[in-house]
């Protein structure tokens, strides 16, 4: 893969890159209008999406950092984003151009004050994995094989300006109005700031791996404080296959079920017992060992769940509250889904919309076991997403809905559901986490 010798770090450099990307998108629209003359609307639209997804991703992967992280987050919105964007943006999870070896050494010396070979017995300056915020290198020390994660230069300093540039796109895509929208963007900004603080990630990694070590078929790397700092983390090198690669060839249902149960228990234990959760459940953060165990990586994005949100959030998932309109509406107000300034039309529309959505999304919690390989269940989720993404009435209404805590909690559950479906896990015990 081609490497990168320089990352745009100044606000002007990064803005210029996005402007040039925007120009390419403009050209794609001109092609689209031309295609409509000789092709069907669907064919022309598909080509537009493919061209735009490719050009936008190519621009973002040069910037890395927050801009690329947002693309990664959007790739998980399979029911909202066109497939071309999902496929292209999902590359941001674990397959982006890495820094060149000379830039790696320079970056390491800047962050650690030493050449990497002065710290480790061996250090391979060619990356083995590159993502949105950092990349991983292999090293050895005292006979141990290590993974060394290095943060890209300028990522932490450019978060606010990057989000300011992508904010108009996100507001348009999710129908967010200007008034009252700042709390959502601030929540994302704060989480991205946390993700660039590797001291915090080190602390969270050790805390969660210790708390969850009792869960069967789950493994974590060991982390090394003395070989880590604010921009570099050193941990054990874990051998395994990325979850997305594993599911592409696995046909052993018992292993699928075992891994699915471990994954489900890992998330439910965190949410219900720790009130804190690994809020970045994409395939690049999980490996499958040769022994069929789930290896969890990257604890940079952790969401703390306040009690005042946790209680109504899970009360709303209970079947008796979904069936009781008065209680259901009360919970919608409590979670800021319904607003006091809503019109009667808005109240009725969003009550019906969320009743339909939650009646479907919460089905796994309404039985003792659930089959996450159920194509019909996930097909209905996709249909519902498509239904509301095309709803013209919804586009006219204020999309500023819900507590800011929904952003990462819903991201967690959408990501978790997608991983469980990818694994084709069956007969998953929903409340098993309380007994492991």
C-alpha cells in the first residue's frame, strides 16, 4: 500500500484539501446529470454515489484524524447511508494509507524524545495496521512481541476545526437544525479529544480488561505503562484474524455461537454492571484467535452512561412500556425525544415513528434467547431505515431529537447488532452476563 510522507496539519491546509474534494464532488454531479440522459435514474444515482464515496474517502484518508473518524462512524449507519458509502467508508476501520517509515521515526522521536530502536530491541517502521487516528507497528523487547500504536501528527490539534468543516454535511444528512445542535457536536468533539489522549486510553484499557477478564472466550492484550505516553501505546501483539475476515469463510456454527455469546456478554456486562461501554464496535477492533476466542482491542472510545439516562433508556426497551402509550410517551419526553415545544403534528409523528422503531429494535430483549442470524429481523431494520430516510414529512421537521447520550449508545447497539449478524450467532442468552 502507498505510504504518506506528510499529513496536512494546519487549518488552512486541511480546509484546502476538503475544498478540492468538494470540487470533485461537483464534477460528479455534472456527470450524473449527463448520465440521466442515457441511463435510468437508479443507474445514474448509483454511479453518482460510487464516484462521490470514492472521492470523499480519498480526500479524508489523506487528512486522517477526526474527518476520517467521522467517515468510519458513518460506515456503521448501514440503514441510512447508500451502500457505496458504507463499503468505501468502512475501509477507514483498518485499511488506510500508513505513514512512511521516515515519518514514523520522526513522529516517534517527537513524541518520545528517542529513536524507537533506543527503546525496543527491534522495531519495524513499516506499519501493520493503519486506521483513522493512529497506526500500529511491531516491536520486540525482552523476548516479547509487542504492538506499538502511534498517533498521527496533528490529529489532536485539528479536532475542532475538522468537525467545523464536516458539521454542515452531518446536519444536512441527519436533518439537524442549527438551534440546539451544539450539544450533539460537543459530545462527538469531547469523545474525539478523549480518543487522542493515549494516557486515558491506557487507563481505560487496563480497567475494562481487568473488569471483564472473567467472561469466557474473551481475551485482552497486556499494556505497558513505561513504554507508553500521551501519543504512543505499547501492548502485547495479539495474533488473530479480523472479525470481518473471519466471518467471510467461517462455516462452523458452534464457533459463531461461542463468539457471539462472548461478544454479547462483554457488552451487556459493561453496560449494566460498569455503566461504561466500549463504544466503537466495528470489526477492526476485534480479532479471532486460532483457538476461537474473541480478542478485544482499542479502548480509546469509552462511553460513561449516566444513571439519569440509563434508567429511562432501558425502561423504554421493556415490552410493557412499549405497549402502554402513556408510559411510552412519558419516557420519550424524559429522554428528550419529544420536546415541550413540539406541535401536535410533531408529537404524533415522532411518537408513532419511535414506537415503530423501538418495537423492532428491542426484540432481542423481549426473550430469553435470540437468533442474530435472522435475515428477516435485519431485513426489517433495513426497510425501516430506508422508509424514514426517504420520508419527506420527516425532512420538514426538527431533527434535533433525544439526549446527547443517544449518539454513542445507539452507535454501540447498531454496531453490536451488525457484528452479531456478521457472526450469524444463534441461541444467544440475552441475560447471560449476570451469571458469568
